[in-house]
C-alpha cells in the first residue's frame, strides 16, 4: 500500500478509529474486571468498549501498543505505515517535522512500534540450516563514565556485541548456471535467504549465554554453520549439528554469505539514518530491520499485520 492508497483509505481520524475498532473486536478484548477475554460492545457516543458480562468500560487504546498515548490515532496509523512500507528506517526528527508533532512523542511512539515488532518475531523460531555469527555495532552509552579509559577491539566500550542468526538454504544453482554459460559466479550467492534474528548480547557473553539464546530462537532440529569462534563450540548439543569452518575476511561472503549481508545492511541502515545509536535502544532498531526483512515476501500488506500486532501486544 503506497502513500496515496493509504490516505485514500484513512483520510480522517474517524476512518482510522473505525478500522481500529474492527481489528480490536476481531482479535478479542480482555476485560480488566473479569480478567478474561469476553465479548465487548462498542459504544460509539463515548468511544469506549463495554464488557457484556460486567459492563466494565475500556478505552479503545487501553492495553494496546497505543496505551496511554496522547498522539491521535491517525498519526499512529501514519507512523505504522511509514515504518512498514518504507524499506529503510526513518529518523524521528524528520517524522516529527512531517507530522508537526513534538519530537519526544514521535521518538517514543516509534520505539514502541519497534518493541512490538520484536515481540511479534519472538513468536517464531528459525529452522532448516542456519548461519551463525557475531557482529559488533558502534553505540553510545550516555550513562558511562566519560573519564573511563577507552579500550580497543572486542572489549571496547563503544562496541556492542550482537548475535546474528540467519536461515540459509543451500541451492548451488548459481554455480551450475555459471558453468553452463561460462560466467564467473563469485559475485552470486549459492544460498537462499530465509528469516533472520539479531539479539543484543553482553560484552562478556560466554558460550552458556550464546547457547541459551540459540535454544530460545532456533528449533532443535536445525543445523548450523559458523566460523571457528569458541563461543559456538557447544551449539551442537542443543540443535541437530553445527559445522564450524575457518573463515577468512576474503572468503566471508562465500562461506557465510547471508549472515554477513544482513550485518552489513543493518549497519548501513543505522549509520545512514541515525547520527548515533544508544546502546539501550539498539535492540529496537534491530527489531525493525528484522521485522521488515522477514516479511519481504508476505502476500499480506505489512501495515495490516502491524495493525493486528498493535492490538495484541503492548510495549510494557
């Protein structure tokens, strides 16, 4: 859905409210008094939901992604549309200018959307063959002592460790086609990209922590390939198997093509849009990138999917 179609479909606050009410009633509403999901009626005059059992009234934004929000529903819809329809990320400053809304309100709303994106992706586990690697993102920590001696390399205070998991099915088609047509296949990938997950880790994360996250996000029947990092030695105990190989920088895109592509694209997205990324919010930006990447081939419009997620999940 492009911008013209969006504003044709949601030209006013009333149209947005009508659609939001439809989605909430379809997904079901949990009554705060009954403490269970009950049938609710929409009271159009007071703009409240009423429980059929106990007559308790609930705000239409309560217990959703928009919980206690001061931003109008149409602006929320525009934010969701911009963050799902545009391939790259957008800065909160630019969005606040376009919506003529206070910067902090837009900044908070965008991070709430990213949090819900992450909660949505947590419902699914990766399967098949997985590429595993670690990446280090440059971040800032406003609460760190500025007089502290700055380290270099992996232990640097400005680097945040991220575990990257990418489904990567071997096809071998590109190599066969290159031989058939007498062409060079080095620039082509012989693997098919599936879904991806990126998890922020502590700087001193050990093998036990890596194993816990992989067990949480990957099916036990999956197989994996990775470099010879010692952190991944015990992964074979929690999934079907893991193949560790020596990966030089010049061979990285051949042996682990998609995990390095995902890492480089994510870094390019962060550096191209934001002047700096706060360490505390890095996971949110990774959520946004993976959410859009994982749904790139979905037939359902991404806006509709995110709207459904917004009434099922909260940011708190």
